[in-house]
């Protein structure tokens, strides 16, 4: 991108290249001036603009389900994150490995061993070397598992061998760089679930709703969200809310997503423990959708939020440097001539593992037992709603959970019942058509200017089933995801139309009667999504012990009944006390308040589309008047 063109200047909204859920805005045709000045001095950019510009395009047609609120800047930010960026970074920087941390007591620099492969020289420590870390989502593993007919656990082991194993990326490249740690985001997700349950119970406690805040602070980090509280883990949904429905901001959960929280944890701890700048820690996240690339580019998710005494003159460091998807991970392997299907399906040897530089966090991030995915009833998008509902159930012994389907499979209502009494109601809204219905019913009523009209009355279309009428405002919590079917159906997952090509390239043939149609349609895509979901939920039935770490989380089926213990500390196999102790320990070793580590903020984003733009003369005149000058 040109040095004189910054991403902040690109605030136009690109028209969608796919069928959109809302009409595309039609801009008024610019009429030529009646009396143009023949001697007007023009600029070079105006001459270039005299020709009709080609329509803006974004190649990721399955990106951003909200279709139409992608800006040029965001398109650039998305295109900068790819498997090619991962390879070029690995080839440009040697991996930092122990004992580069050890100091020689003279100049504070790392001991130089002269080994260029592991980056242990002083020069690499000062700026050339990087500490590479990867995080992998369970939905990505499920997509790869369905493609290669393996379990979700085996797919995770194959990813680990690609990124860190001897037969993976380290076997090639300019420096043989690889990833020191490959973190399962299921681990950090458990911290997100505990924090989400605490946020909801605090927000719904008596007196919390009585606190008034100015409208300008609706998206601030320290604002308690309003009922119904809406999830914030889906960046496509957040993008849509910020740009089209800013009145939703007070309802958004302030909690970071597992991807963002993993990035904050990695960079804040490693930079402090190893005494290196965050810019020398490079974090790639492997996620199910392209929208996660936009999340990684948010200015709120950088070192400015957690780095003590941040120097404002220096550019902030992103918590997540790059996001790639399941398909891009396969491209990454192919670019290095690595057959992904041939990678070992067993865990990496523990002898090759580098311990995380904090024993407590090492035990948390790398437990001896692989974290298990939730049951199907919790859904494939992290299980936020169900964990919060189970937390309420633990606080109300004898209560039961009632589930009812709405107008379609992606609208589900949950109620916690104590006999005939409803304790709390929650709902799940997946897909943007359902999300539109949700936000429309949360829109504040427009006050009529007609004399004698009733205040606060608005017409709302009636409908049958759950989540209709005013009942939306009765929900305590709503799990919102942009993709129909949840995160396993993300835009970056391997589609049914691509399965045959991927398998052919890898030399893999269909097994167990799994035959992909030559021209698959919606029915085949639905069946394929069911296969991915099956792989995702298979993780709740099998475990893989790899010997990492020195502390094991208790399993729900072994220690509790229905995932709940008597005092409500363990919910769904997750110990609230254990997670809270980890978060407190994290805050203590970094010197950063827990709020700045766990939570983030949102802002209203306005489009310039359709608005009259200032001419150069008007801009200069405005600048001159603001400086006290004139013509």
C-alpha cells in the first residue's frame, strides 16, 4: 500500500459481491455543474478520477456474512493475513529458542551460541529473531478431521506436527523456523466461559441496571452490559452491530473471544517472563472463519490495552498477528511440499516440548488430558449460553433446563425451570436473517411527534414460535453467531465442493462409504456439515494423554453428577475456582488489572457512502478557520 495512503483513509463501504440480506444502497447520480470554471486549478487525483473507477471487489466472497459492511481498509487487512504471510515471516526471522533467555551478566543480551538455526546470537535477540506461537480452534480440527476421515484429536496432532514437528515446517525454509508452542483454544475458552458466567450474573444482579451511563460510553470497557446480554465472540456479528445498529452496543458482552484472549495471554506473559518486546512474539491463530482476520486487526486488541507504561510514540503490537483458516492451513502445507494427510496422528513427544515460562500457566495451557468439546446440546460455537445456563442451574438445586425450537433450527430458546416457575430465559440466534429479527426487536421505540400519540408504541410484526414479539427483551442472555449452524460452518472451513479436490491432491480416497458428489448442492453441504459436527462432538468422547503439564483438571463425568457439583464450583467439568486463580495469577505476574486482560470495548462506525463529500476548497477553508486564519 502507498506510503501516503493509510488504512484510516479507506472508510468507504464496499458493495457485497454475493446475495445480500438488505438492499444495496443506491447512490444519487452526480450531476455536472451548470457553470464549471474553465480555469479551475485541479489536482492530479481529480484527473485520475475523471474515468469511472472499477467496482471495488473482495475475493473472500464467503467472508463477512453481514455482506456489505466491508470497507476497503478491512479488505486490505484481510488480504494481508494469509498462509503466504506465515511462510514469509518464518523465512524472514529465525525462531528464538532456549537458552537465548539466559543472560551473561555483562550486557543484558542473550548468550550468543553462533547457531544460526535456533537464533541464539545476540543479533537475532536484538531484532531479527521471533518467538513463534500458534493457537488452533476445535472447529478447524473438526473440519480437517472430516476431510481426512480421522478423529478431531488426531487432526489436532497432525496440525501440531505440521507447525512444530520434525517433519513439518522446520524441515524447510531459510532458517528452519517453527512454532515453539501450539495451544488448543479450548483451554482458554474455559476461562472465557467462567468469565462470561460471572459477567452475566453480575449484570443481572439487583441494582446493576439502575446505573446510568452517558450514550457516548455505550461501548466502553468498564460498562456493565444491559439485558439481554449478547455474545461478543463472533466478529462478523460485532462488525454488523457496530456499523448498522449502534443501539446494540450497550447489550454486547465486553468479554474477549478465545482467540483474542489467547493472544493477550501469550504476549503479555512471554514478553514479561522473557524480557523481550511484544513485537518479537509472533502469534498465528487458525480459525474457522475469515471474520477472525478482522477481529485480529481491531485497534482495541493490541498491546495498548495491557502493556504497562506503553509508549504512545511507538506503534501498538497486535495480540494476534495473523489468522488463517483450515483451507489456508492446507495451502501452507502444500507450499512446503508437505503432505498433510501423511503427518503423524500421534502426539508430539514430550521430550521435544518447551515448557511455558510459568509453571502454573504451563499446567493450565498444556494439561495431561486433552480438553474435551461440549456435548451437542451446547452447540458448536463454544457453548457460552449453555455454560451460563448450567451455572444458574448449579445455583438453583433441583431446577431443570427446558429447550424449545423457534421458527427454524437456528433459533432455540432455553428456560431454567423450578417446577412451573421460570428462573431465567436465554436464546440462541444463528445466521444473519435471524439476527436481523433479533436486533429489530431490540431497537428503541421511536417517539411519535403526532399530538396525542402514545409514547413508545411501535408496530412489530407477529410470528409464531419462540423468540417473538416483546419476549426478546425477556432473555437474560442471547448467543449470537453470524454463520447458520454455528462456527463449524465458518467461511474458512473446507466446503463440500472442495473436499474431492483436497483429497485428490493429498492422494486420499473416500472411506466408510463417504462419497462426495461430483456436483454437490445444498443437500450435500448440509450432510457435510453434519459430518463436521460429528467430528467436533467426537472430542467429548475420546481423550489423548500426551504427558504435558503437571496438573490435571477434573473430568465432569468422574467427579460430578451431570457436570455439576454440590457447591456449584465445577460446572460442565470446569472448576470456577481453578480458572479464577489462574486469571488472578496472570494479572499478578504481568502487573495488569484483570479487566484490561479479559475485556474490550466497542465503537460506533459510520459510513461515508451516500453523503456529500467536502471539496478541497471547503476542507482548506475549514482548516484555516479552525486555526484562526482566513482568506
